C-alpha cells in the first residue's frame, strides 16, 4: 500500500447547483464544525448510522472527532481511504468517505456519506455522488460499493439513478455486537 495517485485532491462542481459543491480532504480544524453538525443532525442521521461509541451523536467534546480525523488522514496517507468534507457555498454540509480501499485487481472501495439536514433537498447529495463517480478513476479506483437497507427504497432508487446496481450475489452478515443465543 502507498499513497493514492493524485491524493489529496479537492473536487469542485461549480455548475450543477446555485452554489458550488466542494469535496475537500478532511482537516483537523474541521473537528468542531463537524461535531456540531453531527450533534445538530443526530435525529436526522439516526436511521442510517451504525452504533459508534467513538463518535457519539450527542453533545461531546471534539476529542472523538479529532481522533477520527487523525485516523482517516492516516488511512488516506496509507492508500486505504479517501475522506472528504462536503462544502456547499463554502459552508460545511456533510462528509463523504471512500474506505476499505482494495488495490491489486480489485481497485475498489466502500463509499459512505451524509448530508446535513439543512442542505437536504437542494441536490447536494446528487452533486457529490456524481462528482465522486466522475473523478475516482483519476485516483486509480475503478468501482465502489455502498450498502442500503432493505427498507430504504428511496435511497436505493436515488443510488440506482447515479449508476449503482445490486450485485449478482447474496452477501450474508452476522452481528458481533449482540451475537444470537445458541440452541
């Protein structure tokens, strides 16, 4: 593993909306605004967010966010992740990360993102996913995956319009947080 070709990179999409949508690498100084946005959006994000004790969705110090930013930046230097903050009209509007990057013949990663509720319905999610898909090839990544819950029909339709499609295989998972009782 090594540095990702072309990283760090800032991607700007000035033409899609009434204000530019920018993806720029996560910075340590984003911790406070990032934490404030996550706390303000706790109810909005709860249906999609996994349990993560390191970055709680309630008022906390910026420490967990600084730690997470430090980890994401290290993984980016190692070629394992592409962590961006999303800016809309120069204001913090969310986060997009390509993680679990695999090189070799796979050349793939797992994409996850969230948009602040204050920017929902303005096309920010559409613009950032479109930007990502148009620009990942230049960074050496050929395919990305994301996960959608069975009940998230609207999100699945949105991602389908962006070019995502179901894989022709069944993926099984077991929770290790609360393992089932054995008979």
